C-alpha cells in the first residue's frame, strides 16, 4: 500500500477537514495517510495546534521554536527517525528554511526513495540576503510545491523552482460546512452576548491577534472616521492581544471577545465587512463564505487571488489608516455595496476557490507522485 506522510508544525482547527477528507479519498485509492503533528509548548497563544488526534494514523511530536534575532529556527523532535521506519512514498512539509529537519529530509529522500513536496505559503516575515541565499538552495530541493496562491507560486519560481514543479491549490476552508444566519437573527444573538454593540454597524476582525496583523491600523482608521454608528468586533487571541487591550482601555467603540472557534459564524453574519490590514489568510475565506465584503492588505498573498478590488471588496495599496478609513466609508455609505460585494465574495468562494476544488488539486497531484 502506498504511503503519503504530512509533517506539520501545528495542526490547527482549520486543518481538520483537509486531513479527514484526504484520508477518506486516499483510502479509496489504496493509499495510507500518515500525519505527523507538532505539539507546541503549554500556554501558547495565537497560532496553536490541536491536542486531539484527527486522523487514524497520526503521530504527535514535540515541536520547538527558537527566536534568534529576527529569525525563527524550528526543531521536529523524533520525526526523522519515524520517517525512516515508515518508508513513505511521498512526504509533504511546511516549507520553512529555518527547520533543520527539512534539510535532513532533503538528504534522506534519495536514500529512501520518496518524493518531497512543499506546502508553500510563499511569505517571508524577515527577508534578508542570508535568507535569500539559503532559499535559493532550499526551494529547488523539493520535487514539487503546493502553492497557497498565485503569489506563492511566484515565490517558488523566483527561488529556483521550475514552472512544472508548482501547483496552485488556493488554500481554503470547507465553505459547505458553514451555516449562515440572516443578518438580523445573527445581530440578535450577538446583542444578547455583547449588549454594548447597541444599534451600531459592525466592523469585524477574526484571527490570531499578532503584531503582523496590524490591528492598530483599524483603530487608527476609526479614529480618523470619528463615526458614532460603528463598532469594531475583535475576535481572537494571541501574543499581541494585551497590547491591543491596553490601546482600547478607554475606547467604547471596540468589543474584544477573545478566541471563539465553535460558534463564530454569527459574528460574520452580523457584520458589514471583514477587515484585515496585515498578514493572515483563511479569515478572508471564512468571511467570503458568510457573504462579506473584504478590506484587505497583502494578507499572506492570498488576497491578490481572492479579493477583486472594487468588486468583492477593496485591496489596500498603501496600507495606511487613511486609506482603510476611505474604503470603510465607501462600503458603509454606498447603498447596496455591502450586499453586492458580499454576494460576489460568496460566489467566488463557492466556485473557483471552493474546498472541493482545493482537495481535488491536492489529491490528484499526490496520487500522481505516489
């Protein structure tokens, strides 16, 4: 029986559908899915891994990150030994140049005869000459790249991958599993939980609250607007949340809920728009599934594919608070714009960028390599 192994630093809640669906698909094709999922340290916030097992052949390992200056180095403890025992046909890795295990697997693939695939986000938080030099040696060593989006494809090509070595998968969530409520029903639910919202129109941020999300840009935009008819709902947790709480201590136009995973749907359904001035990605997909217009910066690069400027939302070109304030005003004050942009968002995420298409792209390429 063929074996395909995924090695992920963290398996988050949004990965569950991916791996369970692939496991089912693979079983129909006489292929075993093996998942190596990293366990983060206790008390981690923001991007954290699930503790529970989500597929039958899943092994947990200790995952460690070390900050050295502006760089992050990673360790996968015990994974190399398990891969040697497993002898898989294909190994899929998150593409992190600072992970020693990745370099070791590149050397091991010739000895064991497996294909090595990159799960390629294509975004560098700390680019530099040294990293660029390492990436030009690192990227070409993968046999194939699953690129999150068109920008990730360009990233892989710019560091030495060939055109035939990259498949754009359009990373997403299963929009078919998302139940939507009528706006007024969703607002009623939220008002019961957060009566301070009142009759104000909701601007929404959902995601890990990290410095690179640039939530301060939303706050600054609201300061410029000085509107009494809007409130920011900030849903999420992360290392940067204490900074945001301190910045909002004297504000009455921001409601901070903390992390919500199950039951977050009504927050999207009650909102006027979804805001993401900094990095991130899948929050955009979820907002689109709930028929929201998007106001986004570069995100992780996915917004270039997902957000059609002026059609399903707005792309921030400068990323400034003034620019964001202008886009918010345009959506709020143009009759029918929120609804029409939201409808286009929904059309895109249930069509070209649908989960079924995402799974088909991954499955077909992996079966080809196995």
